[in-house]
């Protein structure tokens, strides 16, 4: 099976002609079936340095290990899939530290983002109105136009803003984002992605949100939190919640420990 067919199989989708409806369904299935997670980012960094996995690598590890990735891996490989399906795509820089997709359809341009770990469940035509608001899992996602080339992306929970980013609405190539990709792998104080374990997956009415030893299950009724004190139960629970293989999860604990960061008590983690 070729990589495009295998990717579509993981998405539980068939090949169709490009359309706005098809794009929206691809996004929704992607958010539900392919996780945002840092396990693979740590692995790829150890194996090949500051590189986004190739399309074939991404699909192979999606099939065999359940991996998705962080923004660059997810959005770049989703864009590669879209191009193979007949869509026209560019990339856009989202400051700080993020990149999304610009999908061109006729004379319209849509913002697409399956790599943010947030419920941006449809393509957003940023230029057609001053403000767009999405709702999901107790969160508001607000896109506000500053001018034709700049938009503010704001995430709110319970009326409070917890993330603000700036979308630079100008088309870029993968090559033009190479420096941004390299920055995303740096071990520095302002790049927390490389210093903690994170994962997000939207499944039905539940959002599974992992931050180090704490797993939250968020739905429209409540939020349940599970705090783990030892690795073994945490590894098996995380593997089940995100449909990942356990080896990559264990590897992430070692990766962080090598940087002096212990998700669990140092002695307990060493025993594992």
C-alpha cells in the first residue's frame, strides 16, 4: 500500500476530489485519530537531528506506533497529503513558535491547523470577516484580523485568555520554515516543548490532554484529572488513551532524564 493510501486508511477516509467539504472532514478525522504528541519529536531529534520526518517516515510511524507529532510534523505532513489529493497548499508562520497551512481554493485562502493540539475543526477563511470564533471542549478560539497580512489567534477558557499568537498571513515554502524548525528542537528556556511531555487527542466527546504526569479528560460536562506517581501505570494509561506504543513513551522519560528533567521521582523513574 502506498503512503497516501495508508494515511487515508488511518484517517478512515477515501480519496475524493478536492472540495471544501472534503477538506473539513479530513481535518475532523485528523484531530480525532492522529494525536498531537512530543514522544515522536524527542525520538526524531535523537535519530536525525532537527528534521521533520519525511512523508513515508510519518506514515510508517503513524501505522506502527500511533505517532502524530507536534506542529511542524503534523501540519507539514498533512499538507503533503493534501497536495497528493489535489489541493494547493502553502505554509504560514504563527508567532511565536508555530506554523500552520494555507490552503488555496480558486481565489479563496483558508487557514488549516491540525498541529496545535486545539479543536480548530474546520478551515477558516480569515479574510472574509473581521473575526471568527470557534468553540470546543470548554475553549474559545478567536481569530481577529489586524490587517490583510496579520491575524491574532487567541485561546480562551472560562473567559480568560491563556494563549495569544500572531498569524503572518503570507504563503511560505517548507524551505522557508527551516530555521523555525531548527529553533523548535533547541533545548532552551523559551522552548518548553523540548522540556516536557505533552499530548492531545480529540475522541468523540472527550479531549485527552496530557502534561507530564497529569492526564485530563475534558468533555462538555466536566473535567477529570488523573495524577500518576509512578511510571508503569502512567505508561499503560497513556498508551491506551492516545493509542500509542509503550516503547516511545518510555523513551521520552529517558530523553528528559538525560536533560536533568524527571517527570517522576528520580529513584522511582530509574527503577522503571
